């Protein structure tokens, strides 16, 4: 879960909702710079957090009883989620599996040595990607280019979902795209979101994500949190993206 707290409520965004927003943010990428297997690539972006089934395993609360942000997960649970998301991805297609596997390595290679099962997961990803890449007859450069778009959409979605757009129209870097170009984003005083340089095939469009709002500050256990989320008010956060 992505959790944002205000004085009187929690805003909860599920990981898969964030991933769907990431796909929306790359759907209109200009055609001449789109990577291979466009439909499958979009699907990989939309599915890249599909290991995060919030109620399948692990504690969903902090020690204080607050909803736990995804960045607070203990390492053993991270490994379980990583194994699960890669399996689900390649069950759809080897290309989706390739890109999602790259994402797992990108996120966790820096933590190698912290846990034996994590090292095993990372080693397995290297082997799986070589097998799938050979079967698909695609180059590492092809995979890298497509994965850079997944990472770009993921980063942009997190900026929006985690409310990380700076104030006063200050820009923040998103990521480098599949063209190697650095992209920045800022929000105008009228709320419009501007990406520079503009990477899309249209001058403006809107994206949204479902948010669940809880007025209860803490919870006794996962079941109480789950029940509260089922009954929570759901509102959409909407952004208009427009060419500068």
C-alpha cells in the first residue's frame, strides 16, 4: 500500500492501482520511440506490482497499528513478493516476465548480501532473463529500452501517488526514457502537470487513480484494517497533463 496521512485521515492507494496509473502515464508515448512488443510492454508496466496482493501474506500494520507503507516491508516479505510477481508476469508472457524481472533486480540488487533468500532470488532472475531473452531472440538493448519505459512510468506514478510534486512550480526529475532523454515534471499553480520535454503523441490528457480514505488512525489487526478499507470512501485523484 501507498499511505499518505493528513491531520484527520489516511489516504490509501493500493500497489496495483499505482501500477495501473504507471501504464496510463506511458500509454500515449510517441510512437516513433516506443519499444518492442508495445501491448505486452504496456501490460508489464500495469502488472509490475502484481506481487503486492495486500492480504495474502505479512503484516499490513506498523507496530503502532497504523497502515504500513510498502517501503516499510521486512526483507523476507520483499523476497516472497518478488518471487510472486515474476511468476505472475511470465505466466502472461516471457516478455512481461523479462521486464518485471529486470524491475526486481533494479530494486533489490543494491541489497545483495543482506539475506540469503534475496541473493537466491537475484541469481535466479539473471538465469531466467537469459533463458527468456534467448527464446524470444531479442537483444539486451531491446530489453533495456523497454524496461526504461517501465521504470519511467513507475517513477512518475510514485511522484503523483506519494504527493511528491514540489510547490511553486519547481521541477523534479522523473527518469530517463527509452530514448535516453532526461524528463522533468512540475505542477503549475492552476494544477496542470507539465512534463518537459513532452514525450506524448497528443497535447494533453488526463489520468486518475482510486484512493481509499480512512478516518480511523490505528487498527487492532489486519482484519480490522481490511474491513475498514472495504467500507472506506473511495475518491479518484485526477491529474491533467499538458504540453508546456
